[in-house]
């Protein structure tokens, strides 16, 4: 059935009331389909086409009221609760950094301007977060492979070009940029829906590409890269569990297990000698106290002397304890520094606040109805949570010393911008949650039946979806 003047006029009037371009396009397409289907039903009952279309349009009700109601429901809405959580943590984080580190001046090798720079980095991070919040995250699902190639390619080029400075032969400080591979990978998984074992294998290949970029191009250990790979592996398992690839849950998880086992084997046989030594030092750091186990041994000695109430009158002396025994007091030791200066009880309260924050993020992610938004939100929340948990663990002498930081409390430009960038992606997901209407991707052997199911009714306007019937 072609277009009709009455229908065109009605659709143009509805469209004029909807401010969001994306919502406007989807709503107009849905209304057009409904009018056409209703008109076809009237024609099947013996009504002429001209009258059938007019009657179908008339039954839709007033176009202005319909458009205004759709604009109210389907427009970006800021998730203010999450924004206030982030702002509060930002203020608390800067305050604790000052109390636990910067107020001691140069006693820990820091210059007076460091705290001012960290304030600037935090402001820059909030700006990045605001920009990404206004960005429509659903573009990740349109051309995910292009995003993946560009991201890993540009990151590799930057490292191979020699433009940024190298530290200990690597660009380890850039590893936090790998956080951004997580939302890109969510789009890759989303784009491989319904592609069977080929789509699942493609997801595994992309994880391998990310590992090579982090381990070889950036270098500087496997800590952050390992966390990104683990998170992407969890996302791949989730996609297989939800049968995104069009194969059964059992076959999908079995394929993921086989591919993961092969990847772990390849990584294990290619570990550098110093990496094997760090793994051994995880269990017995005292046996490697002169080399890779030195830091962990000193951390455990400091932890054994912590008190619940803090340093009291000896605060300056105790604050210097980490600086004297642990090389390079850096952002990854801020939890331990907090426990030394403020006491174990206050530090545990800080850890409890992080638990509540991540519980809130996970609860938001699993309630996301849009599948691309859900998998992206889960991945972004996981990478921040994994980094935080591992940071807290090795600050208390458990785990392997790494360059992982903790959101809001760790300092440094790259890490700060990366954390706020991921938070910006989360805000974008929840801001656009009412706009993205997904199209059904059929599995092999499925067909669409021409039966409609009512999903939302606004006056006389009905949004519907097609019912999928399995063979």
C-alpha cells in the first residue's frame, strides 16, 4: 500500500510535536505501520481503499495530542540520582586525597601543585562525562567492527609511533584507555546477534585482538588488560546464555569454554619470566622479597600495624611509612594510605560506600530493557568494579601488585579521564533508555507471523510488535 495524503498529513503533524529526532523516526514508522495494517483490514472487509485509509487515520485520534504524549514519554531523561552519586564521590575523593596525601607536601615526593592539577583532571573528567552523556550510545550497535578497528588501531599506532614517553620500556600509564574497549565490545556482541557459531567466534577473536593491543603494543604488565579481557569474557558468556547468536545456551557456553581454555593456554605458554615470577610471588612474596615480592611484603608489614582509629599525633610519621618502604607511592596505594592516615575503621566505611555505589550501578544495568544498553551497562559497571575490588585487595596485601586504580580516589590524568568517560557512557544509556526500540533478530529456522500484540496504548494510538513463531 502506498502513501496517502491523509496519512502523510497526520504523520507530519505527529512528527512536529516530537523533539527527539530518533524518537520521531521510530514513532512515525510505528504509526504508519499501524495505519496501513488497519486500512488493509478494512479493505479485506469490503471497504474502498480511500475510505479505509481515512477511517484508519481517524481512529488514531488527534495528531497533536498523540505527538505531545509521545514526546513526553520518548525523550531523553537525565538519570539525576546517578549524577549526584558521581558528584558526591568526586568531592569526597578529592577531599580524601588531600587529607591522606597532598597535605603532607613534599614528604612523599609530591610537589605542592599536584593537588591543583588533580582538581583540574577531575573537572576535565566531568566535562568528558557530560559530553558522552549527551552522546547517543546506540551508535555503538550500528558499525561496531569499524569502532573496534579504529580504537585498537589508533591506540597501537600511538604506542608504536614513539610519540608518548615510555616508562620502563612500556606505555603502562595508557592502559586505562583500554576501559573504552568494553562498550565497543558490547556493540560488537550486539552486532553479531543471530550469526550462529561464526558470531560467537568473532566475539572471541576480538577479545584476542584487545589482549594483543594491551599486552604487546602498550606493554607494562597484564593487570588492566587482564581485567578488560575477563570482563569481555563475562560479556561473551552472557550473550551466549541469552542465546544472542542463535544457538542453544548449552552449545554457546560450551563453545565459550573451549575458546577460553585455548586462550588461557596460549597466554600461559607466552608469559614473560617476570610475569611468572609475579604469579609465584602472589602465594609466597617472602621468597621473592629482593625482587618482585618486595612491594607485597612491605604492604603486608604495613597492614599488620594498622589501627582502627588512625595515626593520632604521629600522623606525619605514619603517613611517611608507605613512602619509605613501598617504592613509588602512587594512585594504586591510596586505600592503604587512607588506612594509615585515617584509620582502618574510616577506610572500611569508604569501602562500604563503594559497595553501595556498585550495587546501585548493577541494579540499574540489569533493569535496562534495551539489550544493547543492558550489555553495555553491565560491562562498564563490571570493569570499574573489578578494578576497584582488585585495588582494595592488594592494598590489604592480597593479590598481585598492579596499576589498577580506584574510581574517584586514585589520582592521575589518564585514569581519571577513563573513569569519568565510562561513567558518561552509563549516563548516556540511562538517559536514552526510552528512545531505543530494537528490531527483532530472528534465529535460523524462525519465521514472523502476521499477528500483532498490543504493547503500549496512548489514546487511540497503539504501539505493537510482531509475534515470532518458531518452526
